[in-house]
C-alpha cells in the first residue's frame, strides 16, 4: 500500500483515558511504552520517569540528548519537589569571548557549534531523582533504552519531520567543519546526506554502550570519568571551551517551585532561570478579569493574547540565573504588579516590547502510579540535534542552551562563565486545596508558557476534560502585534481579533503550536489523562 503518513484529510477524535493502577504520557509512543513497562514491573512513577528520560535521547533524538537539560516536578510523600537540571556555561565562556568571535547583537548567539552549548545537566539530575525517590537500579531503568538502541526502532511520524528539518543544516556545516559536525551527521543520516524517514528503522549502538557506562556508574562517568574526558578532549581539539572542572563542579539543584492561585487552584512552575514564571504572571493578569462562559469568544482570545504578551515582555527582560537576577521573583508574582499590567489591557491590541520566540527541541512526559506519586518532566536540547556537535564514539550530542544568553552587558542574563541561561522548558503541576490534581505540560520553545496558559484556562475557566483542553484550537503570540492562529479557530474570531488591531496569521501546519499532555487524579484515586493531537502523542495506562 502507498500512503503519506503526514496527511490526514479528516479530523480525528480521541477520548480521555481513565486508569486505576498507573498512567504515562509522552509525545513518542515507544517512550510511553517504556514508562508503562516500568510501572508494570513494580517501579513507581519516579522510576518510570527516569527510564523514559534515559530513552528519550534515543527515541526522540531530534529533541534531546545525553548532553541536554531537564526540569521536573515530583509529587511524592505528600509534598511537591522540583529539580533544576539545566547545565551551566563553561567557566571560560564570557562576553569578551563572544565579541572576539564576531558576535555583538544582543540576541544572536549561534544555535550550533562550540559557543552554543553548556555542561550537560540531565544525566546527573536523573540519578539525583532516582536515588532520592526511586525504587529500581539505574541498570534496570536504562535496560529498555539499551535494548532499543541495539535492536532499532521505527521512527515515528512527528519525529521524522524534525529529523528532515534538522539534517540539511548539519550536513552543510559538516562540509565546512567535518571534525566538529561530522560525527552527528554520520549518526543521524543513512548515508551522510539523507535523514531517517517515518517508519524506517534507526539503530544507535554507540548510545547503548554509553548508557551501559552510565548505568554502571549511576551517571557519574559523564562528570568525572571516561565520558567526561572524551568530551573535554574533543572540545579542546576543535576550539571548544570545556575544562574537566566544568563537569566536576556541576550539580543540579533541588529548588522550591513557585506558584500562583488561579480561581481556587494552585499552579506550580519552576523558578528562574526557567520561563515558568511567564505562565504564572499571565494567569495573575487574567485572574482579575471575566473570561466569559465560552472559550470560543472574541474576548477570551483577546484577553489571553494580551496577558501573555505583557508577561513575556517582563520575563524576557528580567529572568536569568537567579544568582544574577536583580528583580525579586515575588514582586513579579504580586497582585500589585498584576493589577498594573492588567490595567494596560483595553479592547485594542497593544504593542509590547518585541521579542524573538523560537520553537525548541523538547520532549515532555508525565507519569502517575497507584500510590499517588506523580511526575511532570521535561527535557531538551533547545534545537533540532542540539548544537550539532556529537562527541565521537559516544552518542553524546551537546545541547544549544547558551543561545538563551544575552550579549547585552546590562542584562541580568548576559553571558558569563559558570552561569545558567534563560531557559524555555517548563513542567507544570496543578493543585487544589493543598492536594495534587496532577502534572501537565506543553513543549515547544516560547510556545510553552502560552500552551500552559491556554490548557489551564480551558480546564479551569471552561471545565474542559483533559483531552478537550489539549484538542482546542490554539494561538501563538510571535512578537509585537503578530499572532498566529490555527486554522481551526473560528473565522469570526480571527476577523474580530484583526479588527482589534492584532496582526493575524492563519497557520495550516500546527506542529509549532505546542505539543503537550496531562494527567489529573480524582479524589477517589482514579487517574484521567489526555494527550496531544498535534504529534505522536501517546497515553498508556493499566
């Protein structure tokens, strides 16, 4: 049979999923299968999340890698915990280094190459999560990914689209700098040129070997052992900035999540350097406004767009590594601040200070088990195949998070050594009256807080079930008054928003409109979840 796996001429419909024993969600089907298998083998939700995280660099390599970062919120033992697993820049990185490389525009740090990456944060965070809350060994949790890496798997449809988008640039760069970009091209092309397509089998034996080393050392080898030494040596040989001490001195941080109250619910995000505060600030602005009875109204769209614009302008200016922030986080979340921003919203589109949103390379997943443990987890390289730099013989691709820095010396987020950059990924968690409702997330660069805002408004203001909250048409503010709408947004709303001064663009392809999932727990312990229709979203339960 001949068919195009990317073409679906008729709208499909998914139901919410209920379960009593366990539930996992991911945008990639095999990752979800691994999480469910861990639960059924006796692991808890935390074990399942770590196993899924370790498999993601193999099963969704376009979005994350062993060289990437992660953030997580974990509900266990009656308390919500959060971990910041984002890496720091090499100590040798500085504004002067960037200037000497010919980089001067405040927001133009390159996506690829040796000036775009940081110390990998995710693997050490996996071990910190597992050792504190898990029940299984790292060897057991990495075993499914090791098996997939050697035996291969069929590439999913959405993953193949990003694969196709990312390969040509890396191939072009490899012709100019074969030592730097050649290993990544060799791994992720079939013949040095052509990407793997949907349904084709991809094997990654180097990744299997590296995971075995990490499993044996509980991920420590990447920071103090042979993998670290190979990475540092490769960096030095090709003009990078890494030193052994950059890895040895790095540790993820357990942090207190920040939150706001929204119509009787408590919404939790990670604090800066992440952009979760953007969603909270937008919710604070909306909290004092009447959203109406139906989501498909002009006023609902207009108010949400204006609120997220105002929040983004502020977070892009003030959010940075919290050690460098001059602005107090609680002031940004205060009602006084929200009221001031709320007062700026009229019946016309305003022109905020512009920014430069991008759609990043990210994977979001969440898990829940019968004992009440729940995890909201997100992991990312920032761009398709990260920086395009892979350490030869390891399967370790370095992320591109230094791109989140500013080159403005007056900015709290200005590039510096040993510093965390402004980070786009954010796992969300919802509570009510001190009890967990559950994890939620929407991945995709600057779309992420916009997605959080929209699915929460859908769920709380308009009482949509998890699947409907994710299915609903979305908008994405780009910059200025420029707003993208999915084609499924009713035409009368698009026309009315244009009349209010919004510069409306209708998009046919919704892959950049966020890809998310959620799991809610009812008071009787039954779990109810929804998954993303804009990708290969998979929700599994038993």
